[in-house]
C-alpha cells in the first residue's frame, strides 16, 4: 500500500454472486489474494486471526467456514494461524475463557471445522493482559490488551460488518480495538474506569478484596464496597467476582467510547503487519454480543479486503448506505432523517466521529479506491 500522505487506500470488493465454477469460499480466497495478502511475510510467524465467535443464541455471526478460508491461506503461505477473541465485560456466555470456548465450540468454531486452534486472548478470567503504549493517544496512554494478541507477529481481522447500538457500526476498528481489549481494557473504553458493587448479587466472598492491589475494597456486613479514590480501574475485581456483582461504570458518551476504541486499535496494530477482511452480510442492527439477532436492516452487500482498517470500514458503510431498507426490519420502522442507515438505526451514535479520530491519529486513511473483482 502506498504510504504517501496524498494516496488513497485500496479496498477490494466482490459481491455474493457465484458461478458453477466458483463458490463463495474460493471467491473470498481470490479476493484476499487480489488485495495483496501474499505481500506479507508469513514464514514461521504466529498469526492472530481476530474474529467474533458469537454469543450463544445469536445466529448472525460469521460461519466458521469463512475462518477456514483465512486459516488455510495463511498456512499455505507458511504462517502459524490461530483464531482469537478476548473475554467480554458484560455478563454472558463469553465472560471467562472456559465459557468462551464452550460458546465458540457450540457455534461451530473448533480445530476440526477451522483448521486451527481457538485461543482466548486475555486468559481464564480476562486478567492476562499487556499494557501497550498508544501512538498519538489522546484519551488512552496505555491500552490493556490480551497477552495472546500481543504475542502474535501478524494480525488479521475477520469482521462481520453490522450496525451497533453504541459505536454506530461494528467493523474492523471495533473488532480489533474493542475485541482485543482485556476485561479491564473494555471497562476503560466503556467508562471512566471505576467499577462498583451491585450489592444484591454480592455474597461477601472477598475474592475482589484479595485480588485488589490497591486496598480499595472493603467487606462489611457481607457486602463489598469500592473506595473510588483508591481504585485505579484495573478491573481485576470484575474478572474474579463469581457472581458478577462487581460491574463497570457506564459514564462515557458514545463519542468518547469510539475515540478510546480507535486508540486501542492503534496500539494493537502499531508496528506489525495487519490485514482486514469484512463481510457485509446478515447486517443486523445490534452487535453479535447479543444472545439474539434481529432481522437485517439492509440486504447482503458483499466481501471487502484491505490493508487499511479505516478505509475498509468506510467502504463498507458507504456500500451499505446505498442499499434499500429491508422491509419489516427495525430500520424500516424508524424515521429516515439522517441520510445514513446507521444513524437512523441508532440516532444517539455517530460513526463518522470514529473515522475522523482514526484518521487524526494515523490509524488509516479516510479516502479509498474501491476495486471490484
């Protein structure tokens, strides 16, 4: 990719049409090759393929068949691929490594189906993290990233592009930035970094107190409480709580959430080869972290590939915004006043702020050339 300031990034695109000679999976492989993935030196390198395994009950996540296309090509090029995601901050089926792996297996992601191992990036309880400096960071100076992700030599994001209730849409930037944050990292992105105790669920077991390195937690009357002045927001108490009584604050605006997420993505990708594949299909109005998925808001669009996470996100959004609204979807029931499907679906969000901040800190380019194959 041309790194000159004036150049546009190349984004490669193909639709979902097939022929008797070529199905979707070979077409996806051809797309990645056309986009230049072979220019990366994979020989003997550990390759983290970051993707979302889907919350149990959700059916909009990408099928493991697509992951296997990436895995097989990486192996062919001499790399050592593995699929990875980090634990979730919220209560659900992916909040620790054991539950997360169960969810991945239930949704079809296994060595048998994908051709590689599945690893959980931030460890058993979401506390195995690395503090990574953020280049040109304005909101985050050190991102808390799952250790497995940072141990990889190369990062490939395989993204299910969709709408999102907090960030406007979820694409390459979100898959990397939010997805690779440890539980404490996710808390930092979502809040000012200070957890609290939901007393109704607290059993006074002292697990949080024993794991607090700053003496910020006390137990009284079999209930924990957190001294907000002493707390540093590391999030370890969230990871060790057996009843999910310790919870993150939720005091960040969606705009600041987007900015922090962008800076996390910049920390993760800085100094390493990276490549991005986005599938704009089953374009649900909400994140795949939901235990259900609503009807797609627009028809399926196609597959995209690029070295630039910013350009590929814009290209996906632009092509989706050209589509008609799907009848009977939640978008069909809303006012269409923004000239943008994502803002019409979630009026309190502004995905363009995410893109502007990404350009500002040098994560990628806002201008792109769409090359159709």
